[in-house]
């Protein structure tokens, strides 16, 4: 049985990954925009 805390941690890691990915993407757009 998978523990809820484990799932919660996985979700938080995924959110972190998405946020960092978006920030990186925005930076690339800004650099290309210049």
C-alpha cells in the first residue's frame, strides 16, 4: 500500500519541476525577445 505522504511528496516535486520549467521557459523567451 502506498502511503499518502509519499504521493503528496511526489505531487510537490512535480509542482516544483513545473514551476522551475516555466521560469526557465520564460527566461528563454525574454532572452530571445532581446
